[in-house]
């Protein structure tokens, strides 16, 4: 194995963009966007700084690749769950939130979320990429699934988009708590447990009699 930080010249060139993106995901999550340097990303990826410019023109381009390649693939699992129209809605929802909570709890995506929230004023393109490629399609899919369950009489009336936002809000709170307060000594939050408890509470309030009986 090559020493950390040394260029991996023996690896195929086709592997290097993926290595750069994986390294950038970690560096952005740890340092934020403004403080992350290309030198940091190159060192973490085991390539030279010049090698980065062979694949990415700017740091913003690297971030877009992080969203597309490092984070967005998790969206496919979410969309597959929501596309299963034949599934019992409570089980579908439990499965969905379990996947989302698992991603938040086991990957650096929480640090990226904090970065986007904290630096979007100075770098609005970060929020734009995150919204367009992740938030908007995921929220649309969840909104559609809730609206379909309402049409079947399984869920109570209400704006399905607002219901979808209320479902995922605890995950965002859990991420902000972990990334902001945990480092200064706050008591940790079990994000999967928080999500599971919220889903059960949400279902008790939202399911109709026919939905609860199905």
C-alpha cells in the first residue's frame, strides 16, 4: 500500500475522479467549503494538486460531483421504496425513514448538510446544487406517495408537501445537533431512534381507520 498522501500513479487513471470525489466528500464535511483547500483534497485522495485540474476546473465543480456521485446515489434507494405503490403505506414509510436515517448516521453527508446551510449565503451555488439534485426530487417523490395514500383514503387530508417536510424535519434537526452541538459536549442524539419514534407518532396522527386497518 502506498503511504498516505502519495500519488497513486499505479492506479488506473479512470479511478482517479472517483478517488477525488470521495476525498472531497470527507474534506468538505470536516472543514466546510470555504476552508477546504485543493491541497487537502489532493492529499486525501493520494494525487497531486495538478491531477485534480485534469478532471475538475474549480472547487465548485468538485462539489457538484460530490453531490452527483457521492450523495445522489442514495436517492435511488429512496425513490425505489417510494415507487413501490403496492406496499402497505406504513411499512413503506418505515422502510424509507430507516434508509434515510441510516445514510445520515453512517456517512459524512451530515457534515455536507451543515456546510450547505452554513455557507449558502456566500456560496449560493452549493444550495442550488443540493436543492436541485437532492432535495427537490426526494421531496417530490415523498409528496407524491403521501398524496396517493390520501387519495386511497389511508391518510388524513392536508397539504402532502407540508406533510412530507414534517416527516423529514427530525432528521435535519438530528444532523444539526450532531454536527453543531455534539463537538462542544452536548448529549448525543440517536438519529435512527429519533426518526423511528417520529414516524410512529406521525402515523398515529395521520392514518385513517381504513389506513390503520390495511
